[in-house]
């Protein structure tokens, strides 16, 4: 008998699962009926000796499915901040129904765990400072994660131009030191590298010119 199809009757036994100590198997009239998370068991007072009808069981099972989806989402965003779309796609991969997914996303948003505007700014800050990525790269990533244009624009607007310049310059210096060949070739390789990291053409020209100008005994014409 599967969850949601249990017949009405009396709860005759409640047993903790061996593989998951937070889930319990419920038996109705001596027959296994369904399993629930301990939070749902407490919420619905599913105790031995209690009577349950078919409608109650259906509601309990639905509540348990909703709770499982919520806990899965909490685990997912616990590893790192996520956008709403990332959570939706993850729950879809776990085969939760669209209705459950919508309920979970709405709940997480209401609780402050999902906020695309805050996520976009945090993601942008990390990419600029830690990953040394340019704003074009960040814009592409946020768009792929389903963040809307307004939140992306707000996040990109929070970038300190001097901080982005410093990150680009640091990347250019490291690339220059690792690149051999004639000055012109090194400039081209450095420019290509920085453009691929999402920096604007104008910023790339500026930092590569500065790096090449500081290099000893090299033609600074650029």
C-alpha cells in the first residue's frame, strides 16, 4: 500500500526507519500504511491509538511531500546561495511536482532564503573579487541562472570600477609573466585572456598597455 492510498482505521504502530531516523513508518490496523517525516508526525499528532480517515491520510501525505521538497531545497541552498531558477531546476530533477516546487520556492522566498536581488549582488562580488571575472562574464552567468534583467543590472551597478580594474590588472600581470614571445604576441595573448574572462575591450586595452609599459626593455607601442 503506497503513501496516499492507505485505508482509514486506527494507528496500531509507529516505527522509526533504520535508514533514516527522522522518518517513521505508520501501520494502520496492523498493516503498513505510509511513512512520514518526524516533523509531520508531530504536526498531525500521528500517535499509536489515533484514528485516521482516508481524507486525513491524503492530506498528511501531501504535507509530507511538501516538507520533503522543502528540506531538499534547504540542503541545496545550504551548500551555497542559489537563485530561484536553480532551486526550481534542482527540485524538478528530484521529480517533485510543479505545484510542490512553487510552494517551496514561495515559502523560501517569504522566509528570506531565496532572494534573487541579494543573490545577484553576492555572486557578482564573489566573481569580481575572488574569481577575477569581468562584468560581462558575471552578466552571462546570472542570466543563465534565471536572474531577471533588473536584478542583474542592479548587481552590475554595484561593481566598483576601480576594484574591477585592480582585478583585471592583477590577472594581466600574472598572464604576462607566464607568457613568452615577442611583446606584441604577449599583448595579444593577454588581451585574449582578459576578454575571455569577461572584461570590456576598453578596460583590457588599458590594463594591458599599463602592464606592457612597465615591462623592461619592451616596445610600449600599443
